C-alpha cells in the first residue's frame, strides 16, 4: 500500500499529548484517516468495528496494556493483519523480545522523529507516496 492517503490508522495512547504528536506526525506523512483511543480496550472495540491498516500503540496504558492489546489484535481474524508499531518510552530488551514474539511489526522508543516514524511505517508498507 504505497499511498499514505490510503492508510487507515489507529493511535492508542493514554496521554493526550502523545496521541496529538503521533497524529500530527502521521498527517505530515500524508495519512489522514486516523482514529484515536486512550486505552487498549477502547481501541480493540473500535478496531473490531472498523479495522485499521496501521496501529500505533503505547505500552503503558490502563485496562489493556500495549502487549495485551497487541495479543488481542493478533488473536482476532478481522484485525490480525493490521500492521502494529509499538511506540513507547520503554526500550528494554525483554519488552522488545516479548513484543516481537506477540507479532509486533516495529518497536520505537519515545521521543520519536518524523523520519524515524516514516521509516518504521515504510518498513511495513513500502515507500510512502
């Protein structure tokens, strides 16, 4: 899916500021169809109603944390093929390895830059146009 405008994204983070920064970054890359949720439980309900091509999730959240959310996304046939990028403040190796085992497509540590975010998305979808 090389056209950014064709990508539907879901941002999941319990911090309003983080959601806004990620949304702004995606918009700068040309992704305009963006939903947001403040926790994994809320996001999962929304994704089951209307799946996204790309999910960007924090790790530390109430209700379902990022790893539980990732596991739930991978368990549902309607969401299991969504690209999943973990974007969190924690970069310890054990967490990254757990996320990889659960099926994360990419793992980024905050703070992030737009070029790094673009690279993570392009690693999944190919070069964005």
